[in-house]
C-alpha cells in the first residue's frame, strides 16, 4: 500500500474539507451541541454528496473505494471540528459486514441506504454485540427489525427501517 495519496484521494479530501468548512465547529457543531441536537444536516449533506458511502460497493450506490477513503472523510470533517462518530459504525463497520457477509437481498436492501446516509447503524448494547439500523419516518414514527446475517451466533444487526 502506498501512503502517497492519489489525485482522486486528494480531490476527495479537498471536497470533504469544503463541506467541513460549511459545517464547522463554531458556527454549526457548537450550537447544535449546546442544544443537545444531532448533526442531522451535516450527515444528510455528506450522504447526498456520496461521502458516507465512499467505501461501499458501486453496485449498491457506494463509491467503490475503500476504508482508507472513508477515513479521509472522517479526518477532514474532524479537522473542522465536525467529525461524525457514526461514520465509524454505520458505513465502516456495519456496511463492511453486510457487504462481505450479507445475502444479495440484504445487500440490496441495506447498502444503498447506508451509502446515502438515509439509514444509520448504531450499537444497541456493547454487552450484546449487536447493531441497529435506524431510519426515522418523516412523521416521527419508528420501527425496528433484526437483520441476522447467519454467520455468527453472537452478531445480529437490528434494523430500524423507514
């Protein structure tokens, strides 16, 4: 692996940096944090621009790159004080697990939503080693589903679908 970034990686870094400047710590993150609000607008815009799914397969709406490129996304957002912790869980861990071990149906159902950020996976319970996928309906209702990849007894992905 080369540690010299390609032109494409440099362009990705520059594009994400511009997003981070728009949603910077002082003007966006700090006021949201003081109100106890999530960084929804930043998450949605990062998804819309393709940054959240940069590591996921192209055939499922991702960028087809790798985890290095997703790390660039997180690094550039964090440099502006706008890092998104769920990037590490949702597209990185859960997206990778579904991409590698999910059935074709599960991949089609969940990867496009992880790639565009419309669904978010998060830890349900550290002691249970489970993940949940959430997508709030526009009317505020929510529903939960478990996604069982059938590979390990102790790993289930619980899914909240929209």
